[in-house]
C-alpha cells in the first residue's frame, strides 16, 4: 500500500485540523507551498512601490499593475492545464524559474529612477503570464492526501485561512524589508520565495507520486465548473467594492483614514473564523447547496452593513460578513474539485481562483463610479445584491451539485 494512502483517519473519528497535518508528508508539502505562495503576498506591493519610485507616474504604475494582474488571471487556467497534463514536477519548476527571472529583471529596471515604461509594462505582463498556479496545485494535492470528505473539507479550510494570512503578512514583510533596502528588494524577495518554495514543493513525496493521467487520443478537456465560478465572480465583485465603500463611509462620516484598516481587519478576522468553523462543522447538505446559502448570507450581511450608524458598528457588520467569505470560497473550490474529471482538478480550481480575481478587478471600478452617484448605503446594498444574484446563479446553473462523483478514487495516483 502506498505511503500516501495508509494511516487515514476514519470518518467516525471526526478528524481535526491536527489530523490534516498528520497526514503523510502533509506538513512538509503544505509549508513548502505556503513559502512559494507568500511570493504572491509580497509581490503586489513590491511592484507598486518599485514602479512608482522608478517612474514617478501613477498612470504608469496603474498600467503595470493592471498588466501584471490581468495576465496572471486570464492565463491561470491555461497554466493549470499544463500542470494537469504534465504533472507538477515537470510543469511548475520552469514556470517558477521564468517568473523569478522576470521579477529580477523588473527589480533591475526599477533599481534607479528613469526606467522606460514600455519595458516595465512588458516585464510585468510576462511575469503574470508565467506565474505558477500553486494554490490550485496544492488543493489538488490535498485531494490526493485526504481521501475522506470531512478531512478534505478541513484541509481546504486550513489552506484557505493560511492563504488569507499570507496576503495580510506579505505587505508587512515588504514594509519591514524597506528599512534595509529600496522597494526593488521586495521583488528580489518575491523571486527567492517562489524559487525556493517551488523547489521544496515539487521534491516532496506527496508531489513526486502525482503522475499525469494517460490521455486517450482525441479526448477533450472536461466541463467548465460553472456553478463555483459564478459564486467566485460574485464574491470577488462584492469584496472589491467593499474596500472602496468602507473608505467612502469613513469620509462621509468624518472619520479619519486610520479607521479604515480596522474595519477591513475585522472583515479578515471574521473570514478566518468562518473558514475554521466551516472545516469543523459536520455539514449534512452537499457542497452545491451550501454554496447557495453561503453566498446569499454574505450578500444579505453586506446589504445591511450600509445601514451602520458608525465605524464600530460597521466593523461589527464587516466581521459578520467575513464569516461567510472563506467558507464561500472554500466551498466553491470543493465543488469544483468534486465535479472535475480525474486529472483535471488543478484546472478546475484555477478557474475558481481566476474568477475571484477577475471579479475583484471589476468590482472596484464599478464601485468607484457608483459612489459618485448614489448614497453609500445604496452602494452597500448593491454590493450585497451582487452576491445574492450569484447565489441565484449557482442555483440556476445545471449540472451536478449534490456532492460530485464520489465513486472516483481520491488517494491513488492519477
């Protein structure tokens, strides 16, 4: 029996988060993936500060950031398909090497003022094109390590909360680094994290045993995970709008800008708590039904948040909304995994990841336009309405939503 399929906790044991980390090779693999994924927590602020310092133009900085994020989002399913087709050991190292090399080039271009905007734009777009899909790949590996559905749900919840913490701690790490060097050192740090973390990840026994599936001639890729993608787009749109709406709320109520981070921190804290609770609860309803109610709960809470009488009340409302955030995203990933064809789990998860990021890109633009025309309370209601509409969309999407294909093996090699 394979080392990856032995010593599994039985469902009757109600596995805990500690049981997830006790799975064979889980801690080593997870820590390596987190180290590489921390690069994504540090790189955005590093690019922002480096390009602004080198060009002195916010317009150029905005273009570079848009190209970096846009290319990463649009091509993520393509990169994930390469991981499914060739296996993570063959697909990830070239991507990580190219990504790190381009970040080093970007650091060299921005080390001194006067960098040509065209070169910066091309480097940023190229780095986004080759960014390794580490999150979807790690979730696919969790699907192999945890063959019990309850254990897998805890693994996904733990992964989601840890990933959110990376995006909180990453900018703080860049801020600390700025005490010792210029902003481009943050780009170099991001490159080192990606290279070292990816190398440690692919040499893990849990990843070494992932073999690409044998593909029949003429076989086309599996279906598009429509229901989880709809929920993810709604989540991204709503949350990116909330960032701007909280700032507008503070300005209109004559609060200082220093109150805004506390409100957004309450949202993140609520999300972390909700994510951990989501993994602990023994759900009786399948993932598709849970996703509908979670997205609707998020939308209703955001709609009510606009009626807050002050910043502390708004912070409480944001914490309550946050309780739905991580469970919604985790359940979307689970549903995508459950309904994906064997050997296409990374691609399915990447579609959800790309949908969240695409929604986030568009939500702030729409919210910025609406705030100038409508009261903030109405804008909060519209942001919440987007999440509710996504819940209706999940319900309306045809396809399997009752738990996916439980008959396919989870623990063995693909």
